[in-house]
């Protein structure tokens, strides 16, 4: 598939509509067309000899084999059985497939599509990709704030959101939250229309949809398809893949592509499809749904009428020799000759965002904060658990004494337990990017925001408040209940160490969250890392006694740096003594002796702060690696 520079706007009115949208002079006109109906027809999208291959277990599999066709204004359906390549064809046309695996050419009105074609069209994925904690209006406003030109005022963006809500008939539920797995929200049909509205914000004249009726009941699916049909009447080209529509949906189709095994079995008017197959010897039975009949035909469940002779050729080869194919080839030839007359540019244009980095950071941060505040089961429960656990630890180690027999052991045990709790308490952070992966990939591929904007918003508005405030509350409760040294400076160092331990642990969780797609696997991997860090933290096993070729692991242990810093802060310069009153003898053990036995240097202030610096550095390194992994995520299929 060729990725090319845009043609001059005066040569392509559809591209001009995309580019000019949002300006003061044209924004009202475009939205008026969308709501009142446009006299012009939607753009013509043609695809020429499309081939697509995918690597499956190191073997290349042909998904699309030399597929060609034309989609013009109206409702265009791609129909076929599972594995026929219908979703792949839709993704290729929408520019959502990796171009390294695609061959062929896609033209828009007989001219090469621009390199940022996928940013100028609407693409509705099969699964819902709207934030459930936001209302329909807030989701649409999020799309408008990022995808419309930044020069538009808030009032202009709000006006456009209202027009989209009106067009999609969502006025009654516009201020209702979409809903999550914990809270009830809008219906399935309203949720699907919200997904469509997220794409209509940019007023695209081409709208792609992958299985728009998936997961909907028959009545709701009919309403969604009727909506798409009405959108097509306003000058848009609607292209979608669909599996098995009922007849009331099928009759809304203008053009139809039937795929089987990656090849085209029919392409033309949906009204002519029944007559075409009847002429080929496959008449439809009375009262049979055409879509069901076509699927049965493609899967070999329908047999040829004996009057037409034995069935010798597959349907794809019959189509290649048909008049219907010749008619499509004639249209393709005209469009191809037009493209050759204008020339096919080979240099790709640089894709730009509609908004600045600062605007993207602000909008995404606002959504992140709303999502956090509207999920009390996570944020409030975490705070409650920290308060409860802080009080519990304080009660268990209540006012530890300074005796040699128990004071030292209890202090070190309390420090280790606190660090272990703070690190393992970050296991829930591993679900962050996994849970939002589909939303992030779709929004980033659609040009909502940069990866850096999204990642920094998550760090500033999710990681920092959730991984710093609860540990600080925990420290404030447990520190003085346990009876650690009542010195402000030592409390500050203790709190700083524990916060950095929690941040480093969550940063590692962020890395696995950005790397692994399956939550169970990511949870297992990070738990294993935490366990190994705990073993080489210096409390469970004396690291000096471990085999020399394993001792390097200690340099990667958050436990070690946190426990070293906390131990120096609490034990350095302190003595632990047992007194024999009868014999008037005291047996003392300096805290420095324990530090020396553990191989923890404490002679200078740097010995303390190098551990704190190491924790901060490892947290930063893990966050950078998590960001790199997010950038490496495949945005194209």
C-alpha cells in the first residue's frame, strides 16, 4: 500500500474539507452539512490489487489475495465468514495495517491518499474504547479538545459537541456516565453511538467501523445501522465489516463485498447480489435472509442448481470471470488513469497533531484525575488499607524497647515488614496500562495525543498521588506508634525512603504493565521480581554468604537500598542493652555492630544518601523503560 503526500487541496475537495474544518469560516458550514444533509455524495475510495500477509508461527499466511474494489458514498458492507479477511481489508483501507505487510494501492477520489489518511477519517473499533467513568458529553468533549484545531474556543468546541450529540440522538443520556464494571451506565446502543460520536467530532467524510453490531441485540443493532444509513445521506462514505446481519439491516446496504479465504466472491450493489448468484446457479430460497444465504454459500453449505451443471469452480474464480467483476474493473481503470495523470507521489508527509504537547497533557491529566476520583473503590480503599495497616503494624510493634534481646530484632523486623508491604502493595499498579491498552492504542493511532503526553499525565496524576500520599499516611501513623527515634530529621529521612521504595516498586509495575498484555502473566512476573529482591535485600539472607556469582542481584534490589537507608537512619549511633539488676551488669550491643555485620557502610552521610539516590535512580530508569515500551507498542495491526 503506498503512503503518499497529500494532493493539492484544490484538486481534492474531500481533503480540503478535512483540512479546513475547524477554521472560523468553515466550521459552521461543515457541521451544518452534517446535520441538515449535504447535496454532494461522499468521497470515492478505491483499492487496487490489495495483498496482505501476516506471520503466524514464523510462517507467512496470505490474508488478502489481490482484492480490488470501489466504495463510493453510501453504506458499504464487507461481509464474510470468520477468517475471510473482512476486518483485515477494513484495516488496510483505513491505514491501520503495518504497510510493510501490505501491497497494492488505495486511492481517494482517484488520487493518492495522504500519509496521515488515518488521522483524517473516523475509525470505530469493535470493542468499546470510551472511558466508562465519564459521561457521553465528557467523552465527546475529550475528543473535541484534542482532535479539533487548538485555535477554536471552548464555546466553539462545546457547540460542535452539542451538534454531534443531537445528530446521534443522545440528548437524553448526554450527561449520563457510560458505565464501568462497577457502575451501571448507558445502554449498549448508546455506548456504541458514543464510540461513533468520538470519531464524528472531526467531521470525517469517510467513517470506518469494525463489526458495529457486535455485542448488540437485534433491535439495538438495527437502530445503530439506521443511524449509519442516515449519516451516509449527509455526504459521508460509510465502510464497515459485518458478520451476519438480519434482513432489516442488510436492506440498508448500498454496496457489498463478499470475501472468502482472502479473495473476493462478489462486489457490487447489494440489490444485485441475489440476481448475480441466481445467474451463477445458486438461487436463494423464498423468505431466506440474503446475508445468511451468502454466508452459507461461502462456507459450502449451499449447492449449485443441477440445471446449471456440476459445481466445478469456486465462487471466487466465478466472480473473476463475471460481468460484475468487469464492471468494477472498468471503474477502477478510470480511477487509476486519473491517479496516473496526477502522478503518484512516493514521499510521505509528516503527520502532525492538532494540539500542542501542553494542551494534550492538560486534557489527558484532567481525564485521569476524573477517572481516579470516580473510582473510589480503588483510591479510597487504598487509603483505608494504608491507615488500617499502619495502625496494625504500630500495634504489633508498639513502642519497641531498646533491649539487646528484642529491641534490635523488632526494629529491623518492623523496617523489613514495612518495606515489604509498600513494595507488594504496588501489585495493583500492573493493571494500569493493561486495562487501558485498547483505549490508548486507538486514541494514539487516531492522533488524539502523543505517547509522552499520555505517559506523563499518568505519572503526574495517577502514580505520584497514589504512590506517595498513602505511604506518607502510613509512615505518619506507624513511625511514632512503633517508637522509632523521635527526631524530625530522622522521620523525614524515613518517610522519604519509604515513599521512594513505593515509587520504585510501582515504576517496575508500570514497566511490566507496558510490556505484557495479559494481566495474570504480568502479575506473576512482577511478583517473582519482588520475591528475588526480597531475598537479596539483606534481611532474609545475609548477602555476604550467598554464592559469589549470585551476589550481583543485590544491586537490583529495592529491598536492599530501602532497608540499608532505613537501618542506618534508625540504628546508627544507637545502643541496645540488657540489664542484670541483681548483678548490676549491662550487656550492650551498638547498632553500628549490626550494620557492620550486615555489610552496610555507615561512616559518612553519603553512605545513607547513596541508597536513597539509588532508589530514585532506579525509579526513573524503570519509568523511562516503561515509556519506551509504550512507544514500542504496535499502533498498527
